[in-house]
């Protein structure tokens, strides 16, 4: 599979395949050393769990966009890997031209949103996914980020405050919207405030 991916991506004039790994641990080490723009991870790779590897890549190479390739079309897996920090979740049935377009798009400033290439059924289930009842659905980092949003900080200011990239801020916001079933920053703040997840801010 890696040979096939190298052949597909290596023929693009604006791409350079700079490394490959056979385990998730090797992938993390390569990310730390090479700091690639994009990394493709197979869910079936041997080694630490994919979600753990993605979180570690986000720590050692925060500018790297991780695209997950898998044959598994499960909403729970999509949710968990995006929450870990993946930029995209792509089924292995993706067409060559679609894969090239996704890899190219996530490196552009205008494309900081999450990319999903899944079945319509999975996409619909993700949209309907309710926040777990009786507990805080947000991680500590998401809760801290949303608190800064309530203080009317911009994405750039939040990124500087939390020592992360703006792209990571936007990915966290995407996860927050999904967990709170919110459609905007204002809607997320309203729902988080009503649930007691954040204190009063300048927008509250």
C-alpha cells in the first residue's frame, strides 16, 4: 500500500514524499525529525493506538496535518481520531484524484477545516451525534480554548496563549461544535454557558 501511495503522490510536481514508516511509533519519530506538511496514517499500522500516535504527532510536529486512511467506516472511530487531532478521515476507497486534492488542500491556509471522505450514513450520524448526558463532553484543552473564545480573543490570540497553531485552534473549534451540537462560536458559547462548562466572558 505504501508503494502505491508513493507512486500516486510522488508523480505530483508540487509534492515530495520525504519518508515512510511501517509502525505508528516510527511515524511519530519521523514526524518529529522531518516535520512534514502532511502525514498519512493507516489505522491498521502496528504499534501504539492511532489516536495516541496522532496526539503525539500533534505535540512533536504541531504543523503537520495528519490524514487517516482506513477501511473502517465507523462514526465512533471518526469522532475519536478527529478529537485526537487528525485533520482528515479518508476511506481507502478514495479515488486517486480525490486523495491528491485532499493532500493539496490541507496545506493551504484556506483549508483548515476537517476533511471527511466517509459514507453518507456515517456523515449523517456524526451530524446527529449528541453530547453525552450527565458529564462534560469537552476535554480540558477544549474547555480552556472555549473560555478564551468567550473573552473575545481571536484565533491567532488563542493560538499564542495556548502555544498551538491557528489550524489546531480551528480543529478544536470544529470538535467543540460537534460535541455541543453548535453551529457557530456564539451558539457554542451559549450552550457551554448554559451547561456550566465556562464562566462568564466578555461575550457572555
